[in-house]
């Protein structure tokens, strides 16, 4: 088996470490001045050079070169031993698997033995935040009185988990994410010396995917080069799963067309066939970001195949930049929410509903795939269950007589959040829907819930869910209310059949989002 690229290209000298100049500067100065500390803490994202620099430090303090400015020389016995992973006095401990008190005690016993080869014994404790509380205490004792021949380098990706007592004993160095262009340059060098054919845009995509982690970038290059063919943007997109899929284009079209049913169908279809909801949300955001770049006149920064770019250009014209920003925000929030383990399809549905709800301003419908006329979905009638009435077309029908409410809508509005919280875990769906309620009113014995769109009315208006809401109200307020779900056209606008005074108006004037209404 050939050596992984990221091992092969581990920097062997200070000046080949990329993007951590602030750290290197301090360390090389102390080597030159022969003033090395006994405890270092290297903090920063994975794959940014912490272990690499720890090894450089171990090598430099033990280097046999006469000239301190040349350390590590990479030629002496000690340097070559470190480079070949056979230097006895550099001890790497993975705290993730050796995190107990006994492990640290073991270390403390061994630490008193003098170095066997070099001048210093260098202990590199990786992922040090994984140590148990007891182990940290034991480590602290060692850090308080380290033997003169010992140097500790603690490395962590999660500095906030390190006890202050330990932090205060260490010289701290923060490793930064490596900038994209520096990663690209590094990948280019590696590709050249490995005879890997790769397009620059493909390398840029790899760099972007690795979020500043050099190791990830090098591993991705490794993975892609193993296909044995030239690494083109299309290949990279395909392997990394970042290709703008038909799904994303279809979702964008459905938004443009105000065709929620089509959008929902697209999302369901993608999820059913195994698409990852988070990466779908991210792909949508990424696509919208492309539209934004085109709108700002930076089309050349968009990485996409020619066909996709043609579609993007048409969409960039069809949506206003305000729309694009708004959609980005909404789908970006959805991507974040998906981390919380909420029902993935629902979260995407809600995002789509929110986006479609405030109509996108269609400036120009040019050259974008064949489209159909806006076609609102109508909520199914739920007449079978008498206490549930559905009214998804607020502008039609006669104006009902407004009865005086049996309970103040204001009270329900205020209690809404706690009602949502009182839901059993299994009702996360319903919780999300209840959080999307934009308007609460009570007319006579009917609780009127305003939703942003037909899609949401349809989702909420299921007899079992309505029953749960009725039960919550009953438990909380001791009244029996029937529930009616209506479409609230847009923020601040009341459907014509809802009372124009009282709580509804008040609620909507407050910005309409019930979740934000804690007064
Ligand atoms: N700052 C950097 N400059 C150059 N290469 C790097 C850098 N950071 C990481 N690498 C590459 O990634 C590999 C793993 O880096 P490593 O130092 O183990 O990261 P960390 O310990 O921060 O997770 C290295 O062998 C090297 O190939
Ligand atoms: Mg490491
Ligand atoms: Zn040397």
C-alpha cells in the first residue's frame, strides 16, 4: 500500500508549515534562544498542523546540529529518527483512548526516567480535552513540577473543555484554519510532484470542502486521484456529492413558479431515494449563493458545469437579490435546524413553505426550464370530523358571524410556547408546525390558527394533531375549543373572514410570529 499523501507531505521544516506563521515565529525564537517551555497547548481545528508542529518541536529540541538556527536539521541521527517514527523520546499519547487516571499515573511514573536518546523527552498528548477529571488532576500535578528533561505538548480541537488550572500552566498557541488559496497552492504542488492531473477549479472545490483543514484537503485529493483519471470539476463534484443536482434546480423552479406541491414532491422524492437532508439543504444554500454571486457580477467565481451555469444565470435574473438573500437565510436556518435531529423532511418543507409564502418577485422569466402556471394546492376538506374545519381559501365564501370568544386569544398566545413544550417528544412534527403558527384567534368556541400557506394548513390540519391541540388547550385552560386552520396571506395581512379587531390584529401587528411574542 502506498503512503497516504497527508503522511508523505507532513512538513519537515518550520518554513513548510502553512498558515501558522504566528505560532512558528514564537517557537523558532525560543529554540534559537534556547528557552523552550515545559508545557505547550496547541488549540485549533483538526488537520491544521498541531501534531506536525509538535513533532517539529520535538525534533528541534533534540537536534544535534551545532547551529541552533538550523534546528531541526533533518540530517542528524535524532532528526532522522523522528522523521522515521523511531525516536524513543517523543511519546505520542492519544487521550481519546487513554483518558483515565491510571494512564496519566503511568505517564507520571515513566516521566521521571531520563530521555534515552535525546536531551528532552517530549510528550504529545493529542485530544487532551478527552481526559477524565481525575486524569486532568493527575496531569496538573505533573505540569506543576515537570522534570527538567520533559516537555509537554497538549493538543486539542476543543479548548473550551480544558480546565483553567491546566490552561494557566501552558504556553498557548492557537492554530488557524488554512486559507483556501493556500490550500489550493499546496494541493497544486502535491499534484505536480505526484503526477496527478487536476483542474484548478476542482482543487478549489476540494479546498472549500475541507473548511481550512489541510489534512482533509490532502485526503480528498488522495481519494480523487485514486480514480486514476484527470480530476475535473465534474468528477470532484460527483465524488464529493456537491454537484448541483436536478433536485436543487427543481426546488428553485418550484419557488419561482409558486408551486409548493412540485417543490415538496421534489424534496420527498430526493429524501426517499436516500439523499442526505442536511447536504440537500446545504446544496440549496450553495446554489443560492451562486445566484447571488452572479447577481453581483462575480459569475466567474461560481463553480458549476456549463449547463448548470446557464440555468443559474436565468435564475439569477428571475429572482431579485432580496429574494435570493431571504431564501438563503431560510434554507441556511433549515440546514442548522437539521443538526438538532428534527424530522428532516418537515424542516425542509417548512423552509420551502416559508420561502414560497412571501411571493418571490418574478422579474423576468427567461430561458429557465419549462414552467407551469402557479397552482396553489388546496387543503383536503376535513368535514368528516365535525370539530375540525378547514378553510384554505380565505378569500372565498361568506363572511361568518363573529361570536364573542369563550376565552381570550391573548392568553392562548402567551401560553403557546409552553403548550408546544408540553408536547411529548414523539410529536416533534406537531411542535414544529405549532411553532409556525402565525396568528391565533378565538371566535366563539373556535380556535383559529393562521398558517403561512396552504401547505402548512394541510400539514397541521390532521384530525389526530387537531385532537392533541384540543387536549392541550383543555388541560391548560379547561375549555373545549374546536380548531380551525386558515391561511394567513402574509405577515401583517388578515384573511378577510377573520375578525379585524382584537387579538388577531394585535398579534399580527406584533410581527405575527407567535414564537417571538413573549411579552
Ligand atoms: N499548517 C499546515 N501546513 C502544511 N501541511 C499541513 C498543515 N496542517 C496540516 N497539514 C497536513 O495535514 C497532515 C495532518 O496534520 P496534523 O498536524 O496531524 O493536524 P492536526 O494535528 O492539527 O490535526 C499533515 O501531515 C500535513 O500533511
Ligand atoms: Mg493531530
Ligand atoms: Zn538534526
